[in-house]
C-alpha cells in the first residue's frame, strides 16, 4: 500500500494521541518513524509503532516522560528517561546537547531509563541542522557475541554522525552488526528469508531463517572490528550511563514485563570552537568536492551525466526521501494490518483510508 508521508505523519500523531501521548511527543514520534520510512529503512519506521504503543497500553512505557537531569557538570549531563518513549527522550537529550555545545563548544549527554529510539541518524541530523556536528548512539538488547564467542552480549548498537555543510548535512549511520536487527524482525513479520552472512542460529550455524536468527546472534560488521565497535558503544551508552546491558530480553515484545532501560549517547560539537564555523564549512565544501571528483574520475564517470548519482554517505538516503515525498511511501501488508488493528483500538480512521495509487514513476 502507498501513502504520502505527511498523511502518514498525521495518522501516527492521531494514533499516538489516542494512546495518551502528549502533543509534542506525538509530533516527535511521528517524524522519527516516518523519516525512517522515507529514507528506505522500514525496519525502523511505522512498523515499530505497534511495539511502542503496545507497551504504552500495557503500562510498560510512560508516554508523558521526556526525562529529567540527574547529574550535570560543565558540558556534560546525565538524563534519566523515566521509562519514556525512546524517540521523545532522545530528542530532548539531543536538544540539551545542542544547548550545552552552544555554551561550552561541546555538549555530551548520556541517557538511561529509556527505550528503543528508532533511527539514530534522525538525532544526529537534528543537531547538524543547528550548525553543530551531531553524534547519536544507543545500546539495545544483546544480539552480537564477543568475537570468537557464541552467546549474544552486545546490542546491534548503532552510531550516527551528521556534519553540517552549506547544503544538506553529511549523515553517516552505522550498525555494529552486518544488518540492523530491525531488518530481521521485518523479514520475520513478512515471512521472508534473510540473506546468508547476516546471522547465526543458536548452534552457531549460518542461517537464512529470521526466527532462528532472532534466537541466535547477528554477525558483527567487519568481523572483529564490528564486535569491538559494539563493545565501545555499550560502554558509552550503558556502562557509563547506568543503563542495563548484557541481560537477555526480547527485542520487540510489547508484553515484556520489565523496563528495557535502554541507554543513549548524544554529542554535539560546535565547529566555531575549533577552526571557526565559516572555515569549517569551507573545508567541508573542499572535502566533499574532492571526494565527488575522485569518485567520478575513478569510475570514468561523465560529471554532467552522473551529477545526481548518490556517492557519499547519506546521499542515497536523501534521494529516497525526496522520492518518497514526491511519490509516496510503500508499506508492507503486515505493517498495514498491524496499524489498522491499532487504529481501531485508538478510535481513529484506518490507514487504508489514506492509500494513494501507485504512480508510474515508482
């Protein structure tokens, strides 16, 4: 089914309000999730809403919390999310990191007591749009084994970076695993096999069965390097903040009775404190132009013919976003069914009412 992004945002806002989420939280939640779908990352898009609101319904997430500061020193702060919605708590933490950076040159905000926050790039880009360098990361339930082990201990632990430019920010978003666990969850919902090389089953054998992967472990990106990155993120987001780590918990279960107690890290850096904002932007222009020229020359590309081709981190994501805003977002049937069921509970019109006809350009 196809739906326009603005219609989908409004639908998510109405649904969230129906479950008691305050207006500002509804707006943040809708933008984080729909932005992921726009960017071609449906595993972190509105397919996650039944999980979030299911836990709100069960009283397992506090829909009103934005978190509170429990420690503050200079350019650093520690927030307790008080079991709030991950996107709402993390957006609040990102704003605080920006405020600290504008005052001190850097803002470092750790978060504990939160929940799954969606796509990490959203928060990094949010900070970059304030002309700051943004870094966002989170831990998650164990999914990756230490290199050479066979028991999951680290989360998939993504980290995103966003760098301001005179145009659109450069955005880098990496999972510590070969793929985000959300993609495997999506494959399980859709009844699809996963590619070889993504995951192992409980016995340590490679598997293409998403159910076996979810009870086994995900392979780290780049082998031991990815496992090392997952450990680093676990330290910054959980060990340092006081969040839970290493304890087995189902990654997408709205009825799991315990708080997930997820940890995040939001860092903002003000280039003005270093080489100066204008100098930084000049130097970014030179770096990006050099990278684009290098790519075109090395591939024998005609700069005129291939001028719009995605080359640098974030450009493909941005191209997909622009296409989605022009043509619409496609949602899998399993996602539509789950959202329509939730809509009935919330007392709002079903998503099917927003369907648009697929265009010839898709």
